[in-house]
C-alpha cells in the first residue's frame, strides 16, 4: 500500500517493510542500495522570520527503491543505525549535501541531520571535514542538527566533537527540542547555537500546553543567546502564533515541502532570495 505522501509525492511508509522481510534480508537490501546509490536528498527551506527569505535548506534523505518507489527515512534510518550502515550512508549524505549547497547563493545555509551512532564512532568530524574539502563549501554555511539522544552517552567525547565542529565554523542545532525529557540541561552543557522546536508542538498549538512549551523554549533560548526555529508550520495561523511567541526561523509545508535539489533552486520562495 502506498500512502499518498503529504510531501507532494508518494512516500512509502508501510509497516510491511519490517514485517514481511527479516532484518537480515532488509540489511542486505539496504547495503545494496548504498552501493547502487539508490538514495537522494530532498531540500526544505527554513525562513528567516524577520525577512521572510530563505535562510537555510535542510537536507532530508529518501530511498529511491526500484520497486517500492520513494521510501521515507523513518523506514530505514533506524535499521541503518542498528547495522552500522548509517556510516557509509551518512558519508554520502553529508558529502552530497555539501556538493549541492556550493551552487546555491552563499547567503543560504545547509542543514544536515546527524545520527547518534556517528558520534559514538567518533569520526563525524573527519567525515564533515572531508565533505567540506571535497565540495569547497564554506564551513560557516553548515549547520549540524542533532537530537538529544545523541547526548545521552559519552558526553565528554561528544563535547569534544562539538567543539571541533564549532571551531571550524559550523553551527550546532539541537533538533526535536521538547520531545526529550531534559532538553534544558543540554542547552547549558553543550555549545548549541540553535534549537529546533519539534513539529508536534506546532501541530498542537491549539492547546495551552504546547503554546507554553514553545513560549518557555523561546525565553530559555533568548536567555542563553541562542536562536529558535519552529518546524512543521502548515498554516498562516500557526505561523502568526509562533511569530508572536518570538521564534527566529520557520520551517514547514506553508513555505515549502522537501523537494529534489533541482526543484528546490527553482522554487519561488528560493528565487525571491536571489
Ligand atoms: P526531522 O529532522 O525532525 O525532520 C523533519 C521532518 O518533518 C521531515 O520528515 C520533514 O519532511 C517533515 N516536515 C517538514 N515540514 C513539515 C510540515 O509542515 N508538516 C509535516 N507534517 N511534516 C513536515 P522526513 O523527511 O520524513 O524525515 C523524518 C526524520 O528522518 C527526520 O526528522 C530525521 O530525524 C530523519 N532524517 C531525515 N533525513 C536524514 C538524514 O539525512 N540523516 C539522518 N541521520 N536522519 C535523517
Ligand atoms: Ca532535522
Ligand atoms: Ca527527528
Ligand atoms: Ca522533528
């Protein structure tokens, strides 16, 4: 069953992928997909609320499966992490994203998502460095989005990696903010430049609780001198609400869905920025 994707194309999100095939068979398929280069990156704009222009593009990976069509990342990232395949996959993702971004206007930044396991293996810095060197992308244009699960273990090693990435000029973003249980303490212990409030809070804006989480996140971030992005904005009214709460950057279907690179650079929202 192919679910009609909300991204404007059909994304395959069936439980079938896990149920029918064994883990080993899926692993083999994923391994093959990496050598066969069956992955592609889609880009979604992140707007500067003040100027309403594109500030950043987030790279989101998809698996162009020969039979199943476009497979969403939540169907294969976890498996890639469990099997270690996230390593070669991420190397491709980071390098390809940097290669794509060098041809955009230099005012547009690139955001890439990074998995917890990449930090554990400890070579994230080298992977990022190699991608920057091969692509020629200015490190100042690179944002690295990490979720707090990354931070649960080996804190001192991760801190070291964070410091090296920052020293090189990259921006660190705490992703999915609010979904974990101790986000606030991570902000004081790690050198984040930005937080991204998870879309579940924007989707729940009708409720007093979600609005309160966003409002306090903004206050916390402002107090620490870091900026705030709201993700998953689909309607003008959600945008008005989060803007009133003081967020700095906005991302969501209202401004643009994730699309392939060639489409992304043609999008009106992007062209306005040229
Ligand atoms: P995320 O980093 O929190 O990314 C945001 C997700 O929300 C994306 O789903 C995006 O397409 C979706 N989204 C954006 N705007 C809206 C909106 O207005 N409404 C709704 N309903 N959804 C919106 P996607 O692309 O399926 O990615 C899911 C997750 O997979 C990501 O969550 C991220 O954790 C992971 N992921 C994606 N690409 C990569 C990657 O290259 N590397 C790693 N390690 N993880 C990735
Ligand atoms: Ca993200
Ligand atoms: Ca996520
Ligand atoms: Ca999220």
